[in-house]
C-alpha cells in the first residue's frame, strides 16, 4: 500500500514539513513517486517514521538519529554499531526516567501535604470549595 504525503503525515503524526525535512537531512530515503511525480510512502516508510518518532520522543538528538540512519543504509555490517547507539540511548532514557520518578515523588508529597492541610483547616476547606 502507498500513501500520499498528506496521508503519510496523518498516519505518522508528523507534519508534511517534517516529512520533507527528514527527507532533506537524509533521515528517510526519498519515497517512491507515483505516476504524477508525487511522493508515495510505503508501509515500510511509515514503520521507519514510527521508529524515528519514538527516538525523537525519547530525546535522541537529530544528529545521532542521522548517524543511526546512515549506518542503517550500510546494512548488516553495521548492526553492532546500531545496537551500541540504541543501548547508550536506552541508558540515557533510563536515567531521565529515574529523574522524572524522583520529581514525581516530590510532587506527590506536596499534593498529599496540601491535601492534609486542606482537610484539617476549615478556612482552607472553604477556599477550595
């Protein structure tokens, strides 16, 4: 199945401009073209875009994504290098998750503290009603 750029943008959750940008910086291969010369994205293209989106969502810098994409084009000989990139990125994500959990613990503590204050002081109860 193939998708025009607008449908590919919709299905991937990326903008048309982002798809063109990813093509320009060689994160994605130029998609095939239909008989009218318009971009025609495949399911495989969309799967790759989904992976790139996950990398981006987890904070991988574009520069490292480009390196990963470049290695991907070189084939099986670069599997170990790609694995190493993903392992390092996973470690970074795990560190950020731990930091976020710590921040969440502080927020939970503050919310619980305010809840106790609200339930024990009548003036606060009236103000929040």
